[in-house]
C-alpha cells in the first residue's frame, strides 16, 4: 500500500500562519474532503503537497515512485495550443512517455535498419506498455465528451475560464496518479457532468484529496473530512453530514473544557491577589502552575465559525417587483429568451439553472437593467432596490484597508431590530477576525475578497438580491452564513447556481434554461426536479426501440419484445392527453387575456393569475412530454 506521510508541515504568509505543525496520512483509496474558510490556507496546503510552493518546514514522506496530479483552480495550459495539444503537453510521466515514443517512432520510421534506433524504439514501446499509455488519446476524448468539450481543435485561449477548467480536469484524470488532488472540480460543471465525475471518482483506484464547496458532492465522494481552521487541521471520519455532527460535538467539548479552565484560572487569580504574605517560597510551584494555566487558557481559546447570524435591515419592498412582458433577446445568433412572460413578486425565491451558455447570467443582467431587450419590456416596481452579486466581481481597491472599504457605505448600519451595528461587528459576523480588519485588501485571498464584496453589497440594504453563481468562490462556512441570512431575508431572491445543495436551501421556484430560448418552469425543490427528470429519462430509455444490433447485443433467453406499437390503454391515454393539452391551453390563454385587462396596480390579482398560469404551463409541459413518448409508436 502506497502512503503519503505529512509531518510537522508549517506555512506562513506574511504575518499570518496558515498552518503549523500539521500531521496526517493519506493512504491508498482514501477519499478526503478538505474544507475551511477562504484564506485559511486550503490551496496553500495543496500547493505544498504537490510541490508547487513547498512549505516553510516539515516533511513529505512517500515512496520514490509516488505520483501526484493536481487540478489547480486555474490550470496552467498553453493558451496557443489546441485542446489536445495542451493536454498532452503536461509534465506527467504518461505524457512524457507518449511524446518520447512519438519522437523515437518518427526517427525509426525514417531508418528502420538502424540497430540503435531499433533498440530505442523497443525501449520506448516497453515504456508505453508500463504506463498503459496506448489508450490515453481515446481516454482523454471520452472524458472531454463527458465534460461537454466537443470541438478539440479549438485553441485553449478561445475557451472560457470554465471550459479551461474542464480541460485541466481531463488532463489530471487521465494520468491515474497515486494521489489525485482536485481544487474546486465542480465549478462550471453541468449536473450530468458532476454526476459522471462522482461515479468516476467512486471507481478511482488511487487516493483522492478534494477541496470543494459542493456539499452534495462531498456527501457522495468523501469518506473523511479534514477541516483547516485557525492554523490547525482537524480530521473527521465520514462524509459532510457526519462532519457537521462531529464538529458540533468537538466545539461543545472544547467550550466545556475552556469554561473549566477559566474557573480554575479565576480561583488561582484570586489566590495570587491575596498578597505576598500568602505567597511564600513554598508556594512557588503554585505560582508556576498559575502561569501555566494562564498560558494554556490563551492558547486554547475556542475559535469557531458556527452559529453566525447576519442581522442587517433592508428597505421596504412593494408587492410588485419585476415583470417581463413578451421579452425576447438573441445575442451572437444565440436565442436567450423568446416571448417570455414572467411576474416576480415580493418574497419570491427563484433559482435559475440549466445548460452552460444558455443565457442564465444574461437574464440577471436584463433584470438588473444592464442588458436591453430586443423586444418586449421590463417593468420595475417603484420600491425595488437591487443588490447584484456578479460572477465577474467589479474591481476592489487593493490599497484600501478592509474597514475603510466598508466605512464608505457607513460606519454602522441599522439591523432588523432597529439597533446600530458597526462595521467591526459586521466583519466579525462575516467570519473576519478582528485582527484582520486593518488588513490591506490586496493581501486577502481571492475568496476573502469575494466575501468582503458580498458583505458590502448586503450593507447597502437591498430588497431584491440577484446572485450569479455565488457558490463558485465562497467557502462552505460563508455559504452557510449567506443561506441563514437569506432564510430571514424579507425581500426577493433570484439566484443563478449549479450548486444543488444551495438551490435546495434557497429556492422554491425554478427556471431551467435548455438553450435556444427554451425556459422550463418548475415549482418545487431542485432535488425533486432532478428526480423527476431522471425518472422521465429512464422511462424514455426503456420505451425507446432498439436497433437490430442493440437487440442482439443485449439479447437474453425469454427477453421481452421490443416495443413497436401502443397498447389499447396507451392509445386511449394518447387521445386523452391531446384533449387535455387543448383544454389546458385554452384556460391558459383565457388567464393571459384576463391579466392584460387587470389594473397594473392590482399586484395581488396579477400575482394570483400568474401563479395559475405557471401551474397550467407546468401541467402542459408534463402532458406534452408524455404525449411525445407515446407519439413515437402511433404510426408504427
């Protein structure tokens, strides 16, 4: 069994000690999830383990042939190379072996009679066998297809940041190292790609160390959680759910121990203050014991990021918030929305998800007024005050200190209880310890800057929040704080996200972008939607006719016949669905006509009608899907 032993690893960045005297083991087949707040040193620890940026002190002990592959948040790919060229330019042994084999083969093909070249070719061929490198090309293409990268002749520089991340993921997966290190691998992945990656890692033969904010991903993949917190590393067996329970128990135990230590300290302090008469030379041991207790108490202070409550007030919001009427927009030949009608009301919790590049962020830009419609109109309520957390963060002045950056909004704000809260208190509530408040922003990690940006946005007290992929750059602790804040938020929340856990917690209505201007509406949780979609896909696959080759390949004794026509019951269902769709369509048209006659200030009436329209639209979509399934066999 191959093992990586980490002993007394320490790393300091400026005046901040990220981790000190860290010790742990990574055994073969371990599945470790590494979590911690932004700026706690997670990526720095990964860099130290991979050798990119060694630790200040400590040892990494492993066999000589131990191999590590590392997916960085921004993979170092040749921007001028094609996708396949960039992947095979990697420094991993398998890529070196392939390049060496191709070079030797080229020379050997020119002069096959040369005995030296013959020997070089034989050695190169043996290395290809040892590395099992013959299938690397097809393996890479298979992985890229699962990650929705199809045009392999495109240059890397022409890809988006998310696409480059997927190319980097394919590059490390095909290497099959002893330890696979992944830093935020699910960022920019569609749900089917995440599901594929979970299955792939479940069957992976080596060890896995992953940093991710995706809590469902951790639940499915990790068998051990390590938390980097205030320079210390804590290990918990199990997945993310197990970690939550065990951490709560640990913090409670430490709090009890700290309380006992404080009581003992108070008792000893009272004795020390009784005066010199009581403190004879015979009591020197007790004096020394007091100093030890004092030092231990300072070192053992419980530091936790749990149970943080962001209590920020907000501006009043009327019933009507935003409304799109007959909205259409196409950009660069891609249809974003087409004749889209949607009413957004106070208190709505809307999740926007779907295929990459389908226009989800563009819809937020439309609602924020940053993008004009080609046709139709956007109506904005008079009391609306929008806070827009953008995927591309606006520039933050690096030479300003954190506290001064927030004081530009105000040195204090009014919370929901009518009390004044200082920026210092807000920073602490948002997981920034007091000693950091005077730090220059440029010294913060990227994730810490995103957290500061979010806090400033909330300090402006918006009543409508537009969140564009907030989970891509925020750590789990900050996400939990944000989720708790949104749970108490009285305004409207509209979020674009691929994070299943986050969507389940903050959204009860969904807009699913399928591309080409198609937007499906769903009322309910995202998990319910995925389960329903999976059930429909399975049903379609089971009912889909097979080719002769597929039938022969899967044939078994007494196999069921391939479906070729509708049963009598299915034909009756088919005819009934046609009539139902027509009736539902008439009801929907009548409601839309009624909405056009309602006074625009009657928000309650408009909201009720819109809710009925949404229900009818969902019912029509469901029947249409079943009708399409059955229609495949009508004329057979």
